[in-house]
C-alpha cells in the first residue's frame, strides 16, 4: 500500500510546477509565492490541526477518510473559472489582486485545495508510518526499513518517468480528473487490503505483537526455590513474626526439664545437689539451644 501511494504521488507530482504555470499562466515570482504559501499552510496544519485529528481517529480510519477526501479535493480543483466567476461577489473581487480576481479557480486552489490536500497528505503519511511500526516486529525493524528504502528509491526512478509520459497527453485543466481517478483506485485498494471486518482483528494483533516485543526485550530473572526443613521453618517463622513459641523448636529444653525432675525424685542427695544438677543441665541446654538458633 505504501509503495503504491508513493508511486502515484511521485507520478502526479512530477508535473505540478508545469501544471500551475500552464493552467493559470503564472510568472516565476507568483509561482515562488505559491510555494511559500504551501509550506506555511503545511506547517500550520501540522502544528494545530493534525494532532487533534489523529487523537480522535484510528490509523485505519485516517487512511480511508483522507484518501477519499483527496478525491473530493481533486474534483473541486477541476471546476473551471468560468463556473466560479458568477459566484464571486463584487466586493471580494475589488479587494483581491488582479490575478486572483481574474481566475477564481486559482483563488479556490490556493485557499481550499492546497490546505485540504496538505492535511490529507500529512495525515496519510502519519498513519502509514505508525502502521508500519505496529505490523513489523521490533527484531526485524532494521531490515524492513532498509528494504523499504530500496523499494522507495526504485519508485522514485520509475514513477516520474511514467507520470511525465502519461500527463503529457492530458491537458492541464483535466489533470485533476486523472488525480481523482487514481486516488479513487487507492481508496478501493485500501478497502480490499483492510476491510472493516479485519480492522479490529489487526488492531488487536498489532497490540499483541507490541506486547510480545516488549516481553522479549525485558530480561527474565531466573527463579530459585529453597526447601526448608521443619526446624528451619520454625526459626524462619519466629524471625518473621518476632515471637517465639515455647513448645516449638525446643525439644532439648523439654527433655532436660524432664530429666531434672526425674533426678529430683530418684536421687537421695540433698536438695541443693538436686537444684545444682538442675541448674547445670538447664545451662547446658540453654547453650545448646543458642547454638541451634545461631546455626
């Protein structure tokens, strides 16, 4: 689609200067003023109009709407000055330059056709670039852009030759009709390549490809799994909660207390000895427990 549009635009634009000179008998200075007017209009549209339009329309809608809008602009440009002369009021003719007052079609071309055609061309170019980046994977973007540049260079060599050959046999007043027919064919091509039923699916596909490219570009951190024993889980739970369960992770302490009580019942020695043995066993168990917590 992009190559076809480029071929048509370059083939029709090769005779633009000669078309304006031949149809309105313009001088070199007038032609230079018209070129400056075109550049100023394009800059104003790109700054103030196109950003608002592109926010409210999808990319495929931009292509379809502005392609058919160019057909309307070409048909407006086809209207001769003889048909527009009765419609021009006298007060407007009195304040216009002599060239514009004598050729109302030039006035319509400068004030209506040039802004509309510039808006259409800029919007279509934005939509084509955006769709190209959405439909081409990020990993293959460099190769795709290089191939596109080569094909565009081939179009730049062939299109002016064919366009100049064809437009030589077409009078200047009928060249807008040729442009309208070519733009209508481009609109039909869009309908065949991107029908309305496929637009939603391709939009979702483009979004999915974009997500895949982002996921491929994001480095993946390998996950590790650590298996803890029951004793380690108990220590870990205690360290996370800040509390200690006296009945969990303390089997040695309970065992030492049981031995001390048994020694107190069976041993015939004095109570001081029983208490000393109990304190000794309790201190040993505390040292053992501290080593266990440290490990």
